[in-house]
C-alpha cells in the first residue's frame, strides 16, 4: 500500500503470511477507497475464488463473498462499507464465425448486479433481469456522493447503460450505450455528470435532482 504522492510505502505484507490465500493462484483485480478519516480501504480478488479486504493499519483478511473472482467487475461504495458486484448475466448458446448460421441465443434470467456488505458479505440488494443476447458486464462506478451507481445492462436490443440508486438498487434511467468497444464508466467529482467511454466515443449525461 503506497502513498502515490511521494512514493512511500504505507504498509506491506507477504501473500504467504495470509493462510487463506495458500491455494489462490493469481491476483485478479483491485478496488480502493479512502474513508472520511483518510484511511485506505482495498478489496483484492484472487483466483480461483477469494475476496480480500485490507484496511490501512490493519492486517488484511478474507471476506465471505461467494461470487466468482475471474472476470467479475466490482466497485467500492463511496464510504467503503459496501461493494457493488456485477454478475455477467448473459444469454447462452452457440457463437458462430465466418458467416455460419447459428440458432438465436437462449435468454437467461438472473442477477445483473448486487450490493454486499464488505465486512460480512451480506447481500443488501440485488438487481435482476433477463439477458436476451450475449453480454459481459463492465466495471461499475459509484458516484462520489454515494447516491448513484452506473452499470452496464443486458438488453433485448443490445448493450445498455443504467443509472441506479445505490440505496435500493432500482433503475432510475436506462439508455443506449454510446459507441462500441471497451466500456469505461465514471462520475464527475460533484456527482452531477455520468460519464461513459465506449471505444472512441465519450458521452456525458447530466443528472437532475
């Protein structure tokens, strides 16, 4: 854990000093937040299936989150008490190349995203739906004021983006994904703009009160 302004190490630990990670092969992803007291909170996912919480000044420990870690996008809530996890809901079926004809995808229903308590792993809410096409979740974003989340959504017409309430998990507004390619989601510092990057396109959406 490093202070990026001056390059000093704040805290460090060997993976081998954490017994629960003995069977984990690779570090997959990292998300971090700084709380109101200036302490860094970090979630690290390890493959094949462990979630590690590390709070500055404390030893890291595994948290009881059952979601898979490979290609599972997630983001901290603004107060670092919860984690927003995407579940990669997708249709199933054949993917054909070189002009070959395939049967249409088989729609699948289930959880699109969920909010879990970081310390206990308890589910606070889930957002469910149906994926009619092949899809994979983008890394979500949480607004600095903690009110909103920005997530990718499976949709009958293709890729979509949704602005959601972080309190209840309901969709406030859903709109078409602008452009094509890898998706990046974020908010402005004042939480008044939702920002979406898709390939070579960047779009901003004003959030009304």
